[in-house]
């Protein structure tokens, strides 16, 4: 099986996920592309492994963070008023090309001075978007930790379709 994508770098978590998709995933054709996917997949981490981001990846990350900066300020206001709120949710609901964003939401919950971030993702290409999507969630989380003087507990991803493309 030949996996294809732009990103040639991997880390241990990404390698583990790819291995699980290879073992348990199903081959489907989506929009004419042969894909191996698992449905409803969870993974979590408390610290990102280092990664050298390409210019394209950095542009994607910065553009996404800038696109939702006013929405993120509302999340910060919610937490400022109530550090234990369950309503500190960032919705990625601006459509692109008539399709919803792959990242749907980030919920930020602080308990016992520790932040847990729960990310809901409609879809994730584990080869091309793993690093950018995890970095976006991590960046928001790090900002909240710094602003409210809390530690990061973990970032949890719930992904509807976790996949890679095959030739």
C-alpha cells in the first residue's frame, strides 16, 4: 500500500495512528480518491512533539487562527467571567467552497487549574493535516494556559473520519 501526501515528516503519535488505520481502516472511494479510513477515532496528547512546519503549513495555521480571532476573544471573555464554564467553545463554522471546515469546534474546560481541550473534527487527513490541526488546537490551548495561569491537562481529538489517501 502506497500512502501519498505532501508531508514526509512523522512523529510517534502520527505513526501510531497511521499503523492503526492500516490495520483497522476500511478502503473507500471519496470524491474519486481511494482512501483508507477509520470512523469515530479518538486520540489525545498533552505536549506536541517538535515538528518543522513548512511555509504552507504555517500559512494555514496562521490564517485559521486569524480567521477565528474575534470568536476566540469571545471564548476568553467567557472564561474570564467563569473559569469553570462549559460554554467556552470555539466554533469553526465559516464555510469554505460550500463545505464545512474539517475542524468543527474546540471546547476549553478548566478544572483544578488544568485545561482540557476537546476538539471535534469532521475529517482529518492524517498525512497532510495532522500537524496543522494539532498545532492549531495546541496554540489556542497554550494561549489560554498562559492567560489564566493554568497547566495543560490534555488535548483530546474526536475525529469523524480519520484517513489517508492511497495510490
